[in-house]
């Protein structure tokens, strides 16, 4: 009998690729979404997180749930109202999902929930953050703390639940890599700010495989969703240029200019520390793309 996986946020960058991989592996996939899906092979269950509305019975037939839903962190300026949307979209969607699962007799076999490496705060240090480290104190850390507290409530249903703190996702179809590569493609390659900030990354296929690994093995742990090979911004940017066979010789883009353009969101690209992938490797998961050069070649060549 075909097993069924329900993905919240299934139409996003990660959710779309995860859907493809799951279908390739023989799973039936459904999405929890605010709007309908044009793909007829995917059942779309409509939910209204703002008003906390969801047909709970529609969730019951799914064997596994992957919870990715949340408003984009970098999409808009961090006004007070936008910060509230970012937090509420994560916390309230998790609460709504919990209500639906609790109201049904048949429970999913396992749940995997997304979080982010923003949990550790945004700073540039030589410390390598592990899953056991304390959270940071900035806005992203606050968001992740509240997010994970709602996931903790979801875990009280006593279903195997794991969470993945996601780093920079590398994909040809969108996300930060696409934006970073734009000036490089025009021969305008340069590091950002000091260039010394680390960029904890993971190829999108490895991230999707990690989600699947967690629910198939009924994991009940926190994992950092990053690759083992982490580089600073200068080396990372130069690797993109080398892969694209483009020059990389310009002076670093000044921090003040990025702050002028992005406001407080600039810290997303101007700061960053290393995040440990040791626990993921020790869990038995095998990366396809441990090195950045291999990941970039798979995307661009």
C-alpha cells in the first residue's frame, strides 16, 4: 500500500523539490496550502492559519507530516508588522496542525518540522554551533525559539518528531544562491562585507533526503540541516565564480551599502558562524554533496 506524506508549505522552494523526490520514491504527496495547486497529482488541503481553520479529517489519511510552513524571512523589510507575520505564520501553523492531529483517531507515524540555524543568533565567531548550544538573542533567534516552542507542544502528542534547523539552501530554482550568482554571471564577482562571515549551506537534494531520512527512521532529535564543508563568504563567492568560469577580482561590496539596500536584513548576509554537521553524519545519514564545489557543479554544469 502506497504511503502518504503531507507537506505544509509544499509549494515553496524546498517543498516543491521534496515533493518531486518523494514521488520519485513512490510516495503519494499532499500539500497543506493557503491556495489550490495546479498539479493534479497532488491533493491540496486548504487551511487558513490566520483564522485557525482546517478540515481536520482531511489530514487523517496521511502517514507522515513534514511541516515547512512559514512566511519568507528575507522577502520584505523587517517592520514590526512583518516581524509579527514571520513569527505568527510559524507558531500558529504549528498550533493548527497540532489541533488537527489531536482531533483525529488515526495519528501520523512520524512528523518532521523545520526550524532554522537562526536559532543560534546571527553573529560571526569562531565557535562551531552544535544542536545542544543555547539560542541567540536577536530577532531571528527569538523567532526560532518561539517556533521551536510550538514544535515542542506538537511533540507532546507522542508521535516520533524530529526538527531540522536549516541553513542556506542551494538550488538552481531560487533562494539566496540565485541572487548571489546574478552579479557574478555579469562578471561583477565580489565578496560581501568583510567576506569573513561563514555561510552554512546545504544542497537542496541533501536537505530533502534528510527530511525523508528522519521520518523513515522515526527520529526524535534536533539536527542541523547543513553540509559539513562550510566556508566564509569570500571563498564561497569565489567558488561560484570559478564554477561559472567568471572573474572574481572586484573589491568587497561595502557593508554600509548592503545595509542601505536591505536595512536590518543585511545581517543575514553580513554575519555568520559555522554550524556543526557532526550529529547528522553520526546518525547514519550520507551526504551526496559534502563539498561546495560538488554542489555547485550539480547545479550549474
